[in-house]
């Protein structure tokens, strides 16, 4: 955690030093540039690569109404697989039907829970605003959103005669588990353009970043049987309580580097890579973690 804090401070310090240097270099008596700086508004589209640290929230345990992680007997997967869909409460054994075995001829315990949940790359979109200090320096306000998908695997054992080959166990079957999460990222930053070219310049930016995160869905698939882990059947409602869907806001920082392309008098395009040090303030022990994005911005000069 100390190493992460040092990196966080270093990133902010560099951003402030760039801004201070820009202020010192600006000569108030200097004649204004013929290339007048203008307020710009634009759109962003890119790819977002989330750190897997918080993907474990979608491993089927879930959280109680106080926001604490459930134990296995109280977990979403146990309640759904063993109790609601697996013959508990006097219901029919839909899990056995999906597996193609007789009722009760299967097993699911804590060792079958998923252990390696990961996010898949996602598309991020947003709106961006640039407020000019001079033709090469800007304050930025960006609001970008992304819907993340987490994926993993859990297992169920069919109880039937074992394969004579001990190296092969066709009775242990892998099933997918998926989760989805919404994030809204707010960036307040300073950007500087470098280079003498009239059309193409390098850019660097850095600043603060706030991340609003919301747990959305958690679903498991047993062949054709699709089970929503956070949707409860009223008949079993008196046995366990519904899950509290985590929601949180965290403060971090980010930086960006790329190319600024002046396409015309009205339009500018930017190719930018933005590593971010974000706190996804959900789940157990939330902390700052690196995320990565790469994308395109298209600005319109007002």
C-alpha cells in the first residue's frame, strides 16, 4: 500500500510541476498567438482494461444487507443451486434436469466455487471538455462511462459410476459464472501540447479522477438453466435475505499521453493512452489499483 501511495503522490506532483512550469513560461506581455485558443467540447470512445482486484465480488458469495461478504452457507450460489433450484424448499430439482441426471445425483460444495474471476476488456464512451489557458495548454473535464463484464468458472459433480481411467473424470463439469458492473469516471486535469508542428503535436495530461462504481448483475449457467443470483423467488424469501448491491465512489489520479491532430478549423482528434490509479470503492478492503485505457477523442471548436 505504501508503494501505491508513493506512486499516487508522484503522479500528482508531476502534474502540478507541469502546470507551474507552464505558468512561469507564460509572458503576460507576449503578443497573443494568431492561432487563437477556443473552448472545445467532444466525444470519447476507447477500450478499458480493468484490474481484476474487484472481479472477485462476482464469485457467487455476494454480500449481506450490511455490505459484508457472505459465508458459503449463506452465499448466493449455495442458496440458488442447493436450495432454490436444487430441490430445496420442496421444489423440483431443476439442476438435475439441466445436468441430465436423476434428482439428487449431483454434488456442489465450497470447493466448487469460482476462484479466478476476471474482467474482460470493455468499450468506454464519454463526453470531454477543454478550457484553454493558451493555444497549447488546457484544463480538462472528462466524464466517461463503461459497463464491465466479469467471467469465471465453477464446477458441479455428477454422481454416477466413475470412468475406469483415473486421469479422466467426465463427472466433473465446468459451468460459467458472469457478472456485470457499471463505472462512471470523472477526470479533472491539465493538458499540455508539445512540438512546433501546426497539425500534429504530442500531448501530456494528468489530474484527479473520481470513480463511481455499481454492482449490476451476477448470473450462473448450468447448461440451459440460467440463474440470476441476485433475483429472489418469493417462495424462498423467508429463508434468506436479498443481497445488497455494492455502490461506491473513490478518488484517485490518472495521466495521459498521445497525439493531438488538428484536422480542420473546427475539429481536433486525439489518440490517447491513459493509465489510471483508481479506487473502486466496493467490496472488501477497497484500495487504489492501476487500470488502463486507450482511445480516441474528437473535439469540436466552439
